[in-house]
C-alpha cells in the first residue's frame, strides 16, 4: 500500500461505461476489471478492487465458491440475499443491514436469492439488488470472519453513516470493522434537497446505486454513476430525488 505524491483529480465514470455480465439469472455491472473483463488501466482505485452492482433473479445466485485474503462488504438495496459460509455462519442480508466477510486464510461461501427456503414459506418473485465491494486487508493470513449489523435507524439521519471501517477514528462509530486501517465505507440515504459532505482523503470513491444527486463542481449523477477522487474531498452531494450513495474513504492505495 502506498501514499505517493498526488495530483488533484475528479474522474466521473458514467453507468454506461461499466463492463457488464448478463446471463439467465444475473445482471452484473462492474466498475473495475472483473472476471472475463480486464483492463490494465482499470484495476482499482485506492484500496477498492471490486464494486459490482448485481441483480439476481429469485431462486438463483452464486453457488459455493472460494475467497482468500479479501475484505468483502455487501450492501443490499432491494430484496434479500442469503449468505452461508464454511465457518458455519449464515445470514439474511436486506436493506439497512451492514455485512462484512473477511476471507483471510480461505473461506467458501454462497449468496442466493432464496430466503423462503430458510423460512419454509412460498417462493417469492422479487429480484435482489445489491452492491458488493472488495478491499484488500492490510494483513494477509488472518482468520476468516463474518459480521452483520442492522443500521436502518442510523440511515434516517440523512447524512453519511460509517458502515464498515478499520480506521482508528471510527472505532466505536462504524457499524462493522474491516481489517484495513486505511479504509472506510460510508452510506447515506438522501431525500430531495438533503445534502451530505464528502470526507477529505487521498482517495475517495463515490457510487450512486439509486436515485439522482448533484455533485458540487461536477453536476448531476444518476443511478450507476461513480466518481473517483484523488487528493480532493469536501464537496457536497445533494439529492435531486430519493437517492442512496456509497462512499469509500481511503488513505492509501495499492502499489502500481
């Protein structure tokens, strides 16, 4: 991880510019190189390697697969996602719930849109829409772990809420901890006219998974748009319509 001398930059990336994977049960859009989509000039920003915007149809999902040495945060926007992993954890992730999985020395997990199988009910017809984000840990070989915490009430404030952080300044404030002391994820739900101020950091990544906002100095951002900030921050975002935003604050970057 590095913190080189940086030039100020605000890089707006529109939704239509993202690569996409679309198959029978999945509609996934990738902000960075992922899977079969590789661009050597678009592998990460700061410490963020993956920002996937996924929609999964009912009864389907990601079957059991492995991860290693990665901090994975999942944020659900609509519907519910069933998590099960090889450490014995299982959980139902839904809007307003912060969830983190530390892959560490190795973990197997699945993510599926089939909550009725847990509850013994009737199959539903609702898709699940979620954003999954990966950052590297600042220490490899840690023990795998899992955590989920309800933060729906905190989101009612309308401002940025620390969702997941390894930074000392968020100890006791962030909903869940991640194993990287240089990174933090914030989320906000904004009603029309409500504003939030972006943190100052060497690297920021703003993603608008739904709604429309205006960004001071850059204009309007719609659902699926993202902005990569380098050596700049403090701008205000204001909702044009009900919106949700995800902001990664990062004080280091992966080595080039």
